[in-house]
């Protein structure tokens, strides 16, 4: 029997008491009485905390959870790189969201945020591969120490579910096979070959390797401080979750895109960065030759995966890739966003330069999430791009890409 207390949601809500769902969305004050017969006052909805919930993915997750009948509290420091210098709560944040301002490194603030919650999504993080290579303390403080602070609080006040936002970046290079079909041992590109603009990975015999979908069991290969921090976050959460009986799930997001992604943040969100350049009449800047492949997943699919991670018993103690299962070259993405924005006359600029920490190909093998969680991406790239185009109309985008590229170059982080 469905347990949602929102009657409009009952038909769509897969939660079933004592079946596959673990986190039921209502606390039954008097168990055994059917929810439908229960007076409203006897039902207390579950309260979910989203750290970093004022950001792009967190705010969409808040919408999804509210629709599903949960209470949602958001904890966020409204960092200026994402929310602008005034650091205000974003207008897109649903009005029913309970807001707690604070930093994840502040134990008192976190303790206030965690009070009375049943589950936590830990999304608060500094997000940017290139920037993490020189803002080392900032990334380590927000991501590693922030997670440690949250975990100390959760050890004292355990929750029914913790979901940590991890990242594809922990894989470094994705999985590859040889042309003969055997799996290739993970190789990295060396600087010599990159200086010669030889971008593809080769095996020891010099033959080009073929990229294949990357499964969760590919060993991590950490190529940036950001990747290191995401691996630290997921490992710390899973390890302490097991030790203290806090059911924990790690989701490795691939390239997430959609409305609300910060258009003026030059460090993260390649689609938003390209859109921002085009809106300012400038060409998208593409590193290497543009033929590197990535998996672009709609934020609406990502929040479905997040809800499954919250509700499904099978998810506990596991890591899951969250991607679309499809892959595109970066050049194709730049051209397609140009077309939907009506800016096809602005041709992307291929820089033929390499950014330290970048990888050649990585796209998701999503079979595990499909099989264990019932995750099934529904938004095609075509639909997703049209939606972005509709959203960016009327948005103000400050283009800071050249400044960000200059920061990397000044530190010798581009080749
Ligand atoms: N967007 C992607 O493609 C992607 C891919 C892989 C993983 N992720 C992960 O998903 C999570 C959400 O990413 P997003 O794209 O929504 O990013 P975002 O930058 O839009 O949101 C992050 C939020 O965290 C807040 N924040 C930052 N530092 C904080 C701190 N010290 N204390 C409290 N709040 C803080 C920011 O103000 C922001 O609102 C992050 O953990 C990120 O590493 C994102």
C-alpha cells in the first residue's frame, strides 16, 4: 500500500510498506492502521536534509522530494562562486523548503541542520576540477573537512539514510579495451604525447585503445584535488556508515546538466559554460581536439536516482554510477548547444591544449543502477538541450572563462 501522504502522488509513488522500500515516507504513530484511514494529524512526514541544497542538483532534488511528500530542509553557505556576491537564497528554491544558512565546516551549524532529520543528502562541495588544483586548501576544507564535520555530527545523531554525491572524476580515465577485444589495464597519457597533440590512449604496443562504458569496479585513478576529495568523501561516508550503522549510499554523478546550473561559474558544468560563452557572443573554448567523450545526464534523471538511493534497501552500502548511458564528444555538445540557442554562426574554438587533471574519455556503465535500483534515464540529450535553451532566455550570464583559463595557464596547468 502506498505510503505517500500527498494524494496526488500516491499512484506514482513506488513506496510499499515492508517491501522494497526501506525509508518509508511517514512515521506511523500507531503502526498497523492503514494510512488512508488515518487522520492527518497522526502522520508525520519524513524530514530530509540536503547539504548544498541551494545549488543546482540539490534544488531539483528538493522539488522532487517535496512532490513525493517529504519535508525538505536545505543547508547551504550560499557561496559566491555559485550564488553571486550577494550570497542570497536563489529565487528558484521551492518556497516550502526550510532554509538553514551555514558552512559544513562549522560543527554547531551542522548540528542545527541535522536536528530532527531522518535522512541526509550530502551535496555541499566546492565543484571544479581545474580550480581545485590551485585552491587546494579551500577544496580540502569544504569537501574533506566539511564531510568529516558532518560525519562527527551523524555519529552522535544517526539517520536512517545518508546519500553522498560522488563523481565520475574519481575514475580518472574511463575503461578501455584493446582492438582485439580484451580489457586494457588502466593507462594514463604522458606529457610527451600530449605535447605532440597525440590525444588518444595507446597500449604498450602503440595501438590506440577503444573507450568502453566505465563500471563501478574500475579502480580509482585520482588526477585532481577535486577527485581526491570526492573519493575521500565517498570512502569516509561508506566506512563510517558501516561502522556506526548509518545506511549509506554513494552516487557517482557523471556530467549533470539542466536548468539552474550556475551560468557564471567558469569552473564547472561544461554545458552551462558553453551556453554562457555563446550568450556573450563568444565561442565555446574546447580543450584538446574536441573528440573526448563524456556522458551527459539530465538533472531530472539524477534526482530519480537520488530518490531510489534514499528509498531502496538494495542501495545500502553500495556505489552507483549515475549517467545517461550515452556518450558524445565535447565538440558535438558545443555544436548542439549552439544550434538550440540559435548561435550556430559562432563556431567553437578548438584550443589543442591540455589541462592538467583532464582525462580523455569517460562515460558510464549504468547497468548496476538499472538492475539494483530500477534506475532508467528518461531525458534525451535533445530534450534536455531544448529545456536549457528555454531556461537561459532571460538569465544573465557573466562570462569568466578567459579569466579561469588564465589562472590555469599562469600556474603551468595547461600544456
Ligand atoms: N554538476 C555535476 O555535473 C556534478 C558531477 C559530479 C558530482 N557532482 C557533485 O554533486 C554535488 C552538487 O553539485 P552541483 O552541481 O549541484 O553544485 P553547485 O555548486 O550548484 O551546488 C553546491 C552547493 O554547495 C554549496 N556549498 C559549497 N561549499 C559549501 C560549504 N562549505 N558549506 C555549505 N554549503 C556549501 C554551494 O553554495 C552550492 O549551493 C556536489 O557534491 C558535486 O561535487 C556534481
